[in-house]
């Protein structure tokens, strides 16, 4: 990208009259314009300066509204989004989420993903990470690409000790769900790295290496996954420390934590990413920081963990020590996607170390991106990708006192006017530009009804 000073450069889009919340480390806020060309930010500064340097095919007047980087949901089981209200009915019927997941078809995954994408856009998101719970990644990748959202996908249910996990977490299994998992180590290894082909092209959908985790992978499988991730220059990610009782049991059995054992085996480095981590010892924290690993924080899961003994969450502390931390919804059962910032502040306050609004904003943007190795997203800065959100000028939370708090914590879905991904408008005045919102909801309801009926729920 080479642009001359003193002349007017062509670009694709200029957003003017904006209060630009850059979400950078310094907390920079600028009144002015953003110029976008070929999916990248090429100009950012006062309105007059940008107008003097760039001419665009399209212009948007933000009318004083906040413009900020798009959020990224760092951990979202996107094929299960239509199950977000089903758990009480499953429990009343003596069923588990396993019964639901055992019956999901490709059509169900597409319906769930498109509904989730609709809600993501409306809450100010421009991307999501699925941790390997999509049976048909090609179908979900196509759905994401067509909608215009960024997605990071990995291979489905990579584990070779699934039977042990089922014994420890019976509420997650049942109904034949385990039959869709690999049966042997070789079968599990054959799935590893199956989505990395997506990284050969500069598309919206990228691949990483994922294991299901929570002690469902053998040391042989984990080492293989790490080798594939290192070779491909991508993240290897798994669930770990969802329930601290399991972590404590493993500590007692092995005499060391899982993090310590991985460090001893030289399997802990900047490619490593763990989801949940509701128990992090002081020694583990030092090892994670030294290795340059990353973590994904699911605030509601942390709240659940804090209701039981043995929890040691440290997300704000680790962020302040330089560890990349992203925030994920997991499955948005107790609130819409716009409440993640509030949940993060609430959960960390319960744990005794409240996350600051600026930290939450950055975790939802650049922090989430870095958990899957993306360093060209999450801030509004010249040279980075143009994934951003324009709020409504009349957004009630935009009082101008603390833009980090108002954007990263209080920002509600009704305040989102426009969402831009890779320089393209994908949501305009609450409506997606590439698919029909009404049809999306209709298809999702039909899918959820079919799944409920197949399980035997009224």
C-alpha cells in the first residue's frame, strides 16, 4: 500500500464524523475519519486531513458516533447456538446436551451458524472462533464466507480418550454422541490439521489446530497436534480447567499440573492456547507468561467455577503480565452476545481482581484475535484490516465520559448501526446485507424444533 502525500488518493470507503475508539494499548481516541482501501485501513485522522488525502467511491457520515474495532468471539460453539435455550427442557426430560449434539445434521449446523452470525453482527462482532465442534466445517465455512464474517475453524472432536471424558462429564454426553468421536489415536491424529488448507488463501475463514481437551487426548495425540501446529505456524488450542475438580485430581495423580507437565515436555510455547483455565496456580501463571501462550476466558463458566472450591482464575492478572487473553461466549445461554463485557467485569470482580474497561475492550478485540494467531486485527490503525463497527449517534450509553466502558462493557446490540468486515458493509441499519434475517430466524426455529422432536421433547 503506497500512497502519496500532497495528492488525492483513491480509496473504497471513507467514514467521517466519527469518534474513533482505536482500542490500542494507549487507549487512543480520535475525532475524525477512517479511509479504507482493499480491505485495509489506509488513512485515519482528523476529518479535514483525511478528506484532503483521499477520495472514496462511498462515504458514511458517522454523525459523531463511536467507531471501534469489531469484537471477536474467541470461543463459540456455533453449531450449537440454536440450543441456547434448550438446556432446561433437556434436563426436565432427563436428557443431556449429548442427545442434542448426537442428532445435529449439516443443515442444522448451517441454520445455527447463520443465526449466530446474525446475532454476532447485531452485537458488534466481526469474527468468531469455533473450538472444533462443527461436524461439517466446509458447510460452516461457506456460510461464514457468504455472510461476510471472519471465522476460525478446526477439526471436529479431536480426541482419543473420549470415553474417559464421558465418564467425568456425563451431562455432556448421551444419546450416541460419543459415537461421532474418533475411536482410536490414529483416527484422531488423522483429523489434526485438516483445516489448515484454508490458510493458503487470504480468505475470511482460517484454520488452526484444535483438540477437544479436558484430558480427552493422550500425550501422543497432544504431541502430534503441537508438531502440526508448529509446522503450520498456527495455534494449537484445547479446553483445559473447565472444572477445577478435574484439574486438582490430575495434579494429585501426577504430582504436577498439566501446564507444568507440558512445560517439562517442551510442549508449551507461543502456539499454545487454552480455553477456560478456571484454575491457574501461581507457578502455572509464571510458566504461561514465560512461554508466551494465550488464554480464552469464558466469564460465565468462570462464575460457575467460583461457586465451587478450588477455583483460581487469573485472567486480568495474566493480561497485565502480557499474556494474550480473549473473551468467548461458549454457548450464550444466560445472556445475549452483547453482555460479554459485563460478564467479564462481573466474573473478575467476584474473583477479587476486577478487569478494567479498557482491558475488557482490548480482550474482546485484539486479545481474541491473538488467541488464534491473528495480529492484523483488533485495533483501528493504518495498515491493519478494516473490521470495524459504527454505532448509532443516539446510542444511550455513549455519554462521552469513558469510551472504553461505554464501548467494551455497556455497548448494547441496539446501538449498532453498521458492521464492516474486510472493508465491506455486512450489516447496515440492523439488517445483514448478504442474507435475509427473517429467513434465517425461520430456518433456525425449524431446525431447533426438529432436533427437539427427534430427542422426544414436547
